[in-house]
């Protein structure tokens, strides 16, 4: 069960049963970009570090999805 987060590819097959949010939320993003879902949940620093052991590589820039961020900026104008 592979997915991408921030342009990196992860094989989370062995983590499915241990995922605190349940395996279904991971399975819903199988083969897709899960960046937005990952960030929306607000994962801890420990969760982010834990991802490292499942990393398989990076997507080429041409295959990466542009993710909207909610970083300040105010917007109006």
C-alpha cells in the first residue's frame, strides 16, 4: 500500500494495522497523494519522524501535485 506525502513515496503496508486513525483512512488514499489529508489531521513530530522508515523515494517533479497551503498572507486585494 503505497502513497505520497509532500512528493515522497511511502510504502505503509506494514503500518496499516498500527495506524492510530485506522487502516481505512490510509487505504482510501492508496496510490494517491495524501499530503492534504496528512496535514489536515495535524500529525505530531513523532508521527512525521515515523514516516521516514517507510520512505521509498521521491516522485519526479513532473508528477508532483501542487498542494495548497494555508500559510498567512492575508489574501485580499
